[in-house]
């Protein structure tokens, strides 16, 4: 009953806002609505449950963004190292290990230098033996320093260059895969998810991972060398380092899964922010018109807050780790100092080296655990990029074994043979056994109600969606046998929404710079755009804005028409090309098509029936099937035909 009351309150508020409903009308409306609500609210719960259809996975167009769980697979690290190069990876690992070994040995050499009994006797400072011994230590120490500089330089050059190239390779592989993804991938994937991969995740691979990788190597080899030096100087220290090492490992194993999963969730909750922001910018005009600005601001803030919750959780878990690691590190320093004091017959210089290294191990071990954690956390970006590197792609762009001849299609005949198609797995077919034969040069008008399958036929012709069964044959060639570029470059489509890019008018007409200026001007003249182009600054070099925003919709459609005239393939598809333009522009486009494409096969999805009345045949689609296919005259003479009823509704008969 509470639901019923809220609905009635909503009716009150809506009708009172409009002010167009009289009191009697409002009362009768509320009475009828109240009776309907009472019937529905008072039904047994069992019946209501039967009426509610739970959405299945197939019913949902867009799925929740996938977030991996558990430990990052070794294959992810393997892919990153493959991108770097196996030889390069082995080289900078080896160089850094040698560098760290030389660094440790230089410290030991320095302790031996200071502990040399001959050099400690200052009374011999003027003798040749004293000078020779001193020069020997100095020369070796200087040589060790030079070796360290050379090793770290080689390591830095290899690591820096190869990691940048690895990031570029991963980005290029993901971009190539995305550009070859089928259309249903973009239909079911919000742009914010793709943008997130190409922005934040690639930025992490570009900048964060290389820095963390170098820092991890430095701390790892530094910590190992520190433990070796302390154990070498005071072997009893091993009694403490082993249990403390186990504690370090346990803390790390407890912390890493939490931090890693927080990073994954934080990454997935960032995508809706990009998607919502992009949608808001695109629909800013509508949002202001409906005064929904505050709602969109609140939605944006809610998405940002949700993302920051997980970001803050990552920072808080990092502080949790720091407190515990500092405590264990201080225990190590205490142990090293105590063992150095209580041990007997120990070299004083080695004791000093041991204690100085012990003071470094606190920060070293803390940093090692943190770097290991951060590295595994941020390698998630490689995991996410790898996911989009492995999404399903379209068929091969070029099939070298079945390439059509350059003049194909010469006739422009098109045959659909028991053709079935669906947009995604698990859905019902949208085309259910299409069978028709279109002769070369024939003009076919395609009509039907919304959802009849008209646009699906053109989608199938370009293989934007692959066939479920059946085939399409153009001039004797089955289109599924040839490459997508060979197919799509031989068919021209004039879409309902004109597509223009930011750049010059000439680039939009001839993006591959195939035609000379005179041919382009002739195409513009046939498209009724020559006068406009001549009046613009720069003429053919006139800069079109993003999506052609500085041109009217009609002008954009005429630019697309001029582009089609330049290509002039034997098959032209018009997918409601004049639906968004005025009648005058529609007449111009239709006149140009009739004159310039008179010898071509034209398939027109009609928005206005009067534009296809002079076509050779009319194809009427309904529920994914061809219901009628005949000349306009024959269909109009049959008053029981679907086309006749459509023409009657359009006041054409």
C-alpha cells in the first residue's frame, strides 16, 4: 500500500506541475489509477513473482567490468619480460647482480684497508712499503668504483630503453587488437573502460612499473648483500635472521592479497568515472535543457567517492604494513649490535661494517616488502592490458589465398542464400533465412517496421557481424571467403549519421590521397557542394571540426555523398541516408544518386517511401524475413500487401 500511496502522490505532483488537467479529470484519473493499483497490489505474492522476469546474462547488453582475483599469474610477468626481451631481461638482472657484488666487495675491501696492521702503524708512513701498500688498496678500491659506475650505466641504458619499448609494444598490441575487434565488442563495452586501459593502465606501465622494478632490484640485491655481510662478520646473526625472515614473509603474504585486490577494484571503479564524464560532456545540452545538472554532479561525485574508498583502503593497508616492518627492522638492528658486542675475537673493522649495514637493513627490508607488494599490485595494469590484447577479433583483413580480381565486382549482383544472423551468442537470430537474388545495376528499396532487420542486412553485407548460417554471394564470390579489406573497399555505404573527422575537407573526401584536385572538385559539383567549398577560406584545405561540427547536418551528408562519388563502387548502400536532412537536401541527394549511380546496384533502406517509388523492386521485411519482393506497381495494386498499407499510412495512395 505504501507503493500505491507514493504513485498517487507522484500523479498529484505531475498533474499539478502541468496545470493542464481539470479537477474532475484529475479525480477520475486518480480513481481509475487507484483501482488498477489495488488489483495489482492485492495479488498474491506467488503470482507477482511469476510476472517478474529475472534478467539473465544474455539480456544484459553491458556486463560488469571483469576484475581478476587471487595472485597475479606468472604468465603476466612472463608477458612483460617477453615485451622487454628475454636477453635484455637476463642482461640487466645479471649486470645489477654483478654491480651489487662489486659494491659489497668494495665495502669489505675498505674494511680490510682500514684494518691492515702495516697501515695502522703511522710511524711507517714515509716508507716505500707503506706507500706501495696504500697505493695497492687505493688502486683496487678505485677500480671497484669505476667497475660499479660502468655496470650501473650499462644496466640503466638497457633497462630504460627496453622498458620504454616494452610499454610501447604492449600499447601497440592492445591498440591493434582493439582496432580489429568486432562491432559487438564496442556495443557491449563502455568507452570509459577502453579509455581507462589506454590512459591510466598504460601510464602505469610507462612510468610506475619501470621505476618500481628498478627500486625493487636495488632493494632486493641490497638486502641480500646486507644479510651476507652481517652473517659473514657475525655468523651467530643467522640464528635471528631466519625466524625474522619467516615473519617478514608471513606479513608480506597477508598484506599482498589485500593490497592487490584493492588495486584491482580501484581500477575497475575508475572506469565508470570516465564513462559518466564522457556521457555528461556529450549530452551537456540535454542535461541543461532538462535542468538535471545537479543530479549528474551528484552521480559523478558518488562514483568518485566510491573509487576513493578503495584508494584510501590501499593507503591505509600500506601504513599497516609500515608499522609492522619498522618493528621487525628494529629487532634486526638490535640483534646485530648485541651479537657484535658479545662476540669474541671478531675483526673490529668487520664489526663496524656489520653494524653499519644493520642500520640500513631496517629501511632495506621495509622497502623490499613494499616494493614487492607495489610491483605485484601495479603489474595488474599489465594484466588488464593483456586482457584487451586477447579479446576476439574480426576475420583476417586480407586473405592472400582468395583475393578477388581488381575489377571485382564487375556486375554488382548480390545473392542471399538461406542467410541467418544474430548479434550475440544466446540471442535469437535477427535475420531468419533470407533468400533473394539482386541483379547487377538493379535498384532495390528495403522497407519495414522498426526491428524488421533492414539495417541488419547492410551490416551483414559488410561482415560487421558474421553469419550464423547461409552465405552472401557477390558476382559469384562468397564474401566470407575473402578478406575484410577486400570486401569493404569494393562496397560503398552512405550512412544515416554522416561520419567526418577533424582535418581538411580534402582529407575527409580523399583520406588516402588517391585522386587529383580536379576529380575532387567534380565530385563536389555533383554533390552540390562546390559553391560552398569555393566560399570557404582555404577551399579544399578548409578545416572541418571534430565530427564536422562546423558544418550543418545536410552539408555533412553531402560531403559523405561526394566521398561516395569519388569511390563509385558497383554496389551502393543507402542506410536511411536522408533521414536526418531536410526535404530539399533529400531531393538533391536522390537526384545525384539517380544520375551518377544509374549503372550501379543500389540498396536503399527507405525513410521516406516516396524516394523509392521509382525503384526496380521493393523488399518488405518483417521479423527478420522477406515478406514481399516485387515492383512498386505490383505491390501497390495488391491492396492486401504490407507495402500498400505502409504507402497508405504515408498518404501516397
